[in-house]
C-alpha cells in the first residue's frame, strides 16, 4: 500500500465526514506538548524545500484522487485544501485528524461537507509531517512547517494504536461483525434499474457476491442497516459514485474498513461496488416449509437408535468442539482427552446445545444447517438434519419440567424467523417470522435477525433475542398450534447472553446500544437496561460470588479492555442489583468470552480479536477473591507449541468438575491448531490435544455445564 495514497484521504478527511460512520465524532484536537515534541523530534537533514517536494509526491500519488490535483476538493464530499480556513485551526487540529480520523459534518470556506476521514496512524511520523507541510505551503495557504516531534507528540497523547484503517476498537469489532455471510449470490432476485449507474449483469452478479462476503454482516442482507449504516439507493445515489469509491477505498474513522488500501478489493471491484450500491439490493430467496422439508433427513429413526449408551465413556464430560472451516464438530472425551468422533455438520458451527437429558447434541452452522448428534452411539453420529434457512446462529431444546426434549428451536439470520421442531427428529412444526417494528423508532425493519435463544426454567418458554428490532420474545410452547408470544422491548442490537446463578434472570447484550438488558423470566418482564462500555460481548457471561457485592455476572467487550461486573442479587444485595459494581481492566479489546465455575476462584478472559498477537495468543485470569489485584497472563499459544499461524486463543470452557479449563488455539485452515487444557487451581499447563483433524477449533461446549447452564 502506498503511503501517499492514504495520506490523501487523511487530509481529505481531516475536514470531512461520513455516512457510514458508526461512532460519535472524534474527540477534540489535543494540544501539542512542545516540550515533548522537542524531546522526541528526530534530527532531519532535509531542507524545507526538500520536505515540501517529498510531501508533494505523497499528495499527488494518492491525495489528489479526493482533494484533486490543485487541492480544490470535491463538492459535498471532500473539502478543499487550497486556501482552506480549516488550516487556521493550527497544526494540532490537522494532525489529530490525520492520526485519529474524525467524523461529522464540517464547514470549510463557508461550504458544508460530509466525507470520510480515517485514521492514518500507520504512516510514519516523517510521512505525516512532510505531507502536512506540503499542504501548508501550497495553493495560497499561510505556510509553516511540521516536524516529526509534533507528530509524535499527538500520536503519543492520542494513544493511537491498532489497524491502519481505523481505530483499534473498530478493528476488533470489524473482525467479528464483518465476517462473511453464509448467503451466496445464487438464487437472489434483483435487477439493474434505470435509476442507477450503468453496469453489466456480470458486474451486478460479481458485486452481489462481494456484498454478501464482505458487507452483509454489518449492513444487512437488504442493506437496510444493522450494526452498520443503511446503504439503500435513496442514500447512495445522493452520495454518488466518486464518494462511494473513496469510502470503500479508504474506510471511515468510525469503523468502515479500508477495502481498497488494504488490498482486499481491486480498483475495478471498488468501481463495481460503488455503482452496485446505487441499485436496488437483490433479495435472497425465502425459506419456508417446502424448502425445509426438502432438506430434512432422519438418518436413524428414533426406534432404531440405541436404548442405552453403547460405550462406557463419561458423556457428561464430553466436549463438542467446533471445527470451523472443516464444517465439522469433534466430540472429545474430557476424561481421557481422546477425540471420540469427528462429525460432519453445517459450516462454522456457532453453538452446540445438549438436550435436557444430555443424550443428544444439537449443533447449528452459520449456513443454517441443524444437526442432531446421538452421544449414546459408538462413535457418536448425526441421526437427523435439516436446514432452517440460509444463515443462522442459534439452536436450543426445551428444558421445562414435563417438556424435556420435546421441542427444539432454531433461529435464522435469513430469512428472519425461528422454527420449532420435533426434538427427536427435527421435523419442522412451526415457522414464525420476526419482521416488524423497531423498539425505539417504531419503524418497520424487514430483516431482524434471531440472535441468542435460551430455554426458560420458569415456564415452558423459549427466550428469543431479535437483534435489529431490539425485542426479546417469550415463546410459549405449551400449544404450538396456538402459539403465545410475549414481546418485551429492550434495545438494539440484541446479541448473546446467559443466566444469572439462580437461572431466573436472563442477562443479554444490546451490543451497539452498549447496554445489558435483564429479563425476569418468572415475572416475564424487563427489569433493567444497564449501561456498559463499548460493545459488550458476554457469550453466556460468567457468574461469580464477589467478596464485596455478592452474586454478580460478568461481560467483556469487543470495543475496549473493560470487563464489566453487574450485581445480580435483588434480595440479598438490592442496592447493587443490575448495577455496574466493578469495571476491571483486561488486556485489551477484542474479547469474545469470559468464563468461571462455581467450584473455581478464577475468572478467565480471552481476546482473540485483538490486533496485538501478544494479547490474542494469551489469556488473562483474575482471582475472584481479589479482583482489584489485576490479572495474570498465561501464554496459551506458546504452550500449544505450534508452528506459524494466527494462533488466536478463544473461549475458555470448564470440564464438568470445574478442575480444568480448555482453550482453543485457532490457526489457519491449512495450519496446525490445538486444544490446551489448563489446571484451574494451579494455572499450569496440563495437556495439549493435537491431531490432523483438529481444523480451526473455536467454540467448545461441555455437555454437563451447557446442559445445566453453568458458567
């Protein structure tokens, strides 16, 4: 990637602002500490003329694409740098924008602009200093000179770190939210309309595929907006092709990736995407009962299955381990550490859920394929399967007394719906759409995806999170022909969550609202919406007995290093109930899971999406009895003793007895990965599981702990 290319936009955006931005405007510019600048400045042998020449080369190579060759800017999108009154704000303002990016409308020379300003913190201090110096001395600007010490001072004061395209918090989030959709372009219905820019059918089809692979996770399948901004034609046509090309190329300060300067998309692909976004979005096919029935297979009928376990292994201590890129799960014996069976499933299994009895394991892939695995068989194998849509994340089984293992439920991202099935055969019984009005603006949303689903212990109900509308549904399955659904308004965008230690209260993250919603499953109502910090991601969370605050529940975050502790005891500690009682600082953002166990005094926190490999390849562990003391770092990936690869450490999971913690060390599909087992009491390495079939292991689910909601 050429430094000059990025610089353009940088300055381009120092004065601009974004439609795609997800965050608030950048903080006000920080004053430059001259003492620090002088102290840290490197001696330069270049004259002012040489520096202007060097900065001009940087500018002409890339910056001219947005600000134009003579710095005149692009109307409505990128402000002028020629004779710009923005520069009168001082070099600190400009450098802050270059290094940190910024967003929000801005007025330059009396005209309004709304472009995109990413952070360019990966540029060297010299490159930043030279190009700013060039701009200050060109096109009638007042002159002046910026040295590398000034750049270093702003960089240090702003604590700029992370990916080059946007702030570290956005980078961590994008690694999660921006994963490719399981939907392909095949089967979509759309057309090239006369209102959009010209494009061929081949270009349209290519762009459709790129959108599902790169963009749908944030912006939604129908481009109506999800965790990302809407990209419907009424918005994109107003922005125009040049603006969209720049946005796609350089990204935004608030989280839009730089698809062009990163090398992920070519200039040709970016041009196609900019035109494609100005046409009506193609819609994937619906997926109803005929499609589900066609995909449904009972491989071993219930009457032909074993009447007792065919092996003497401890099924309660089995682990179902997702082999993400292989489209499989590995059933591993937690006692012997042997791989008992590798079972073909859907792609990138998101969760495994054991039946109430513990005999069966339900898995759901991101491709919406549900598999029913009989753990009594030797070896365990799939006995029924079905697809409930084109993309999905959640599956659960009925647990209420008298309904154990009678029904299973799965929720889809596309189409937005949930499906109730016969638990023994996966026969589809009831399909319910989740399309409807948002909880806050009361606007219709055509694509509200189903996120987490848990089984109530208080009533014969499933608790269903609907992400985009911000509603939590209590789906009563006593009479599925006359289904009763209670809708509870919470906040957008609902994601994962879990039970408190009593299994009465369901705590779930509304991650883009930065809130934790608390549902009283007994009273069947919302009891709290608690503010937390940026992008909570609890998984199921962790329940602890805090020495000061009593029973608490914990979530980590994608967007920062905070580990948030909420009181969960309205009877014994009513003053702390559903309030943040502690905020611990972990290693960094990019955390996906926290974990503890009733028999443990440890709290484990991963950070697999942190851009710093020292953090993503290790684990932080806190002493529950002395949380103020901070964390110890364990080098999990180092203990795995693997070769090259990402080696991201993800999802701590306890064995049944609470004496061991298992970690996935997740590398590339063609590289070696491993499971590392740590002694919970001593925090020392106990065992490493390696095998050629352990391809990209990620989530792990212990049968007993998952069955009984122990975390």
